[in-house]
C-alpha cells in the first residue's frame, strides 16, 4: 500500500507545470488587468449555462445507471437504486444552482460537490462490490474532462484538477491498484487532466479572439473614423451614462457644444481633404485636452460635444477657450475658427435638455459674430 501511495505525488509537478503554462498563455499577455477582468466576466457569462448543462448530464448519467441496475442489465457496485436516484437529484440541484447563483465561489463549490457525488456513485463501489468499475470510471472521467475545458478562473481549474487527483488517490487507498497496476492508472488520471488543460487553453485562446473582435466592432460602431472621437452612437451611450453617474453622485457636470465656423467655405476653398484635415486637427486637440477617459464626440458634420464631469460653467468655459485658442492658429495654410456654447447642469435636467441649452448658447455665439464662447443661463 505504501508503494502505491508513493506514486501519487507524480501528479503534483506535472499539474503545477501545466497550470503555469496555462496561466501564461500568449493570447492574454498583452491584456491589461482591467481587460483581463472584462474577458473573465465575458467568459463566465458564456460558460455558466454550459457548465450547468454538463452537470445536468452527470445527473442524467446517474439516473440511467440506477435504472440499469434496477433492470439488472448491468452489474451493480453496491448502492441501492433509491440512493443513486437521490444522488442524481442532488447533482441536478447543483446544476440548477450553478445556473442561477451570482457568486462564482458558490458556483465552484456546487460544481465540485456535484462532481464528487457523481464520482462516488459511478466509480467507488461499496465493499464487496466491483461491477464494471473500469468502464464506469472511464464514463465518469468524461464529466471532469468537459468541466476542465470550461473553467475560466485558474483557481477553479486547479480545484477541479486537485479533486480528480484526490478521488484517484482514494480509489487506490480503498480498493487497491487496478489489475494493470498503479502506473497506468495514474497515467490515465493525469492524461485526463492534461487533455482538460489543453482544451481549456484553446478555449481561452478562442475566447480572447472573440472578445477582441467584439471590442473592435463596438469601438468601430461608437467611434468616428475621421477624428477618433466618439460618434453620435458612442455619445448617446457613454455620455448619457456618465451624465447619470455624475448627477446621482451630486458632482457638477457641464456640456460644451462646439462648431467650426464657415466650414463650408473651408471645403469650397481647400477641398474635402482640407476640410477633413481641419476636422482631424480639432479631434486631436479635443482628445489631448479631454484625455483617454474623457467623453468627447463628433456629433455632426462639423459639430462636436464634450461632457465635463466635475466642472462648472466657469471651468467649462475656460476649457472651451483653450480649445478655441489652439484651434484658431494657422496650420497648413488654413485658418479656422470655432464657436462654442456651454451649459452647466441644473437640478432635474436631463442630458438632452442640457445640450439643448448649450446649443442655444452656441447659436447666440454665431449670431454675435462667431469665434467666441457663450454660456447658457443657469437659472
């Protein structure tokens, strides 16, 4: 018995080495911490119903073998039919819990419990019973193999692999080595873990590719190709949510609407390429002033908007004046000016209402001669 147990530690180095390889997959190395977390959540949303389905398959497998035992078409491994059906019901309940629970730690515990129960009733006979143990064990191993391929968090993957090793060790301790010897038995167990790790790795690579493709599509749908700022769709999504957060937190928020003066003349005089260059220059200035996390958009042909969280009318006007001054400098033989309207949020006002007031201030600036910044009345 002691000699058999000495073979068990073989699992640890190979398992840890495989886990290290999985954790440092090339497809995830370039992702930031925030991107990895977003990817993890996306994978969890996608795999949760599949994990639940795999566990449900385990419950069905237990129920079918119980019926086979009751019909006498397969040798029993000693468990009464009622206990097998009860185990099947518990595993089915775990599957339902995995599909509904929010906490991933609770889902992990249910998954491990369901796997353990399935393994006990499928591959650990009561004393004096053997049945078709090798076939039943092989049938059970399909369950953790499928689950390992679906694991997203490294701790879940490690916990499931450890459970497989512990169950294999218990079989040897309780029932002795199979007729083929413990070496082949451990090879069989570690092969199951190895294939699970390989499948989990490839699933991760595929998930990264799909996640990156989705991010690119979302970015393209929300970004103005010419200026690199948000387009109207992006503005409607990001600005509305940012505005709601600021209002809920009691943080002042201002909106600036900017428009390039006499833009049609620029197009007529310098061509559309010249007009595009002017738009790009304003986009560059606004991006530099607002920052990577700011909310600035091209919402029309030559009309732009900026949401300024934590800014009142005075500081928002200073922002617009800086942009206007920098944009008004001659570049490439083109001189262009900018008019802007500012509106500070007032209680009960939606973003649409606030923008409407900013638009009114912009039109006042146009009527007063252009190349200026006007602030809407807060009262």
